[in-house]
């Protein structure tokens, strides 16, 4: 009998399909399917209790994407660098969701 985990993985596979929502991008030099969801940036800033704060104290992110945890590897930590499609970003925050990561990136850091 399938377990709930199996059903959730099946749902994730559907969403991460490039014929559905995902697109292929280079993340740290590795091609992987991700869902870019910049509509979440405003909501992220309103609801996050942790994460990168700019000097004004406002939570911020320039880009957000969802990726399968199995494809990405270890969950990225705030402050880590990620190269996304050749551009360097810093992880603002990340959240683990059933088999995937939601990762917020900022481009303007020193």
C-alpha cells in the first residue's frame, strides 16, 4: 500500500515537470528544473520570521524559486552564495517543504 510520502513525491514530480510549471536553469553549474515564483516575494517579506534583512530591517529577496531537494542537495543557509544562470546571488532565506526547497535570493550584497 502506498504511503502518504509516495503520493506527495508524485505530486512534486508533476509540478516540477518542464511540461507543466518548471523550467531548466543552471544552479551552481548544474542544470536542474526549478519553478521561479517571484509572486511570492511580497508575501515572503510580510510573513517570514527569519531571513536576510537589509539595513532598513525589511526582509527582502530579488528572486524566489522552488527546487527538488534531491536535485539541489543540502538545504542552503542564509548568506551562502548561489550562482543562478551565471549570475551571483546570496541566499536570503530558504524553507524546506515536502521534498523541495523554497529559496529566496538577493543580488545586491557586498
